[in-house]
């Protein structure tokens, strides 16, 4: 079974709805170096891209609540945007999952500074059937070691909800990079040892720090989404993962629509291609390919 643990819910249900919407402005710093950021994707686009996988985890990111004192960490428009409040994000994710319950698993998103955050968590679980949480400390501009975040972690721990955390860089100007550094999750995992956490994107470009965290905490994992299109970083991070014996702590993810499951799978056998003609050590492809078939549902308590 192939489980994609990292996909974003499309904003539009139909192609007509998507085509009628204005295209977002081109980003000065796109998410990946080889193509523009995706825009105006639909439910059908999502389902077509997910054909190679058996199950998917789908979510989006909740914006900061009205009146929040921090500048918006999300872009004005795009796959995620600064106007998307938690309730709307979660309703949209739940609608997609209800239409395809045999394949999709929905995660909520909440904002720790929302005064109604715990109520929304309870609603997302009890009324919407969402089974985990997606947070982005930089995009949502919250301190992962702050008291607001701790109450979210505590409720997630109590409810048995895994949390997938955006970790690593972002091209958005006001998305605080330090709050997305994986070293902070060492303290979170120490305080909540039963809480299941996923470090998204292997925390690129801080994969060395991320591997130190997943190595020591049994319930902390990393996904390999959005790595393969930077070939040197892809190789070096996975070679270090092999040397530190944490390849078994990696989960498969694509970061759709920024990348697809198929291209993420197809890239794995080519991780060592840039080494041709050198004596540099290789990434063990068979061990990396095992991440594609790893039982992420079991790892995250979702089976």
C-alpha cells in the first residue's frame, strides 16, 4: 500500500469554477526552481494526481484569526492564503473527504491564537470526522514552544490526533523562519512523548537538524515531500539519513499540487545520478524506496 501523507486540498471543485477565478500573481520566489507555483487546481486534478497511491492525507492551512497582532505569514492568494480561517478550511477539507472516504483521510488546521481553537478541534473531530492536524508555525506565525501551541498539542495528545508540521524554509516574506526550525520539535516531543508528529519536507534545508530529532523520538517522523527537485540537497540529506540510521523514520509524501506522487516516486531510483564519475557514497535506494510502502497509517495511529 502507498500512502501519501502530504497533500493540499484543492481550492475549487470544478474546472469552470477554477477558470472563473483570477489567477494569483506570479511569485518572485516560487516553491520549486523548475516551474511556476500551481494555481486554480480542482477536485478532479487532485483525484487524477492521486491515482498512483492507495490512501492520501489531505489538508490545508488555517490563517491567523481576525485582529491577530502578527503580520500574515500566508500569501494573499495561492493554494493556501491569508484569508482562509480555520472553520472554512476544515469544512472544505471535510467536504472533499466525504466525497471520497475510501481513499482520503482529512486533517484539520487550527490556529493556536484563535480564542476558539479547542472548540474548533472538537468540532473538526466530532462533526467533520477529521483525524489529524496540519500546522505551519511559520505560515501561521506562532511560537511552537509558546503556551498557545502547548494547549493545541495537549488536546491533540488527549484525542490521539497526529500532527503534520510544516518545517523548513518559505518564500513568504513575513513567515517567521525560526518558528519552523525542527530543533523546536525536540522540546515539543519531550513534553508530549505520546504525540505523533511528522516533520514536513524533512525540514529542508535543515535536514541535519531534523534527522537529529527523528532519531531520538520514537513518535516523530519526517516526510520526503518537496525534496527531489533540488538534486544536491536531495542526495545529501538522504545520504546523511542513511549514515545516521534514520531512513526507516521517513514517510512518503508529495506536497501536491507543488509536486505529484508519481514524480516523487520516480525520482527515488535517480537520487544517486549526480554522483556519476565520483567515489561519493551512494544512498541505498532499496531502503529509501521502502518509505514509499511504509505503513504510515500505523505509524500515525490512523489504521
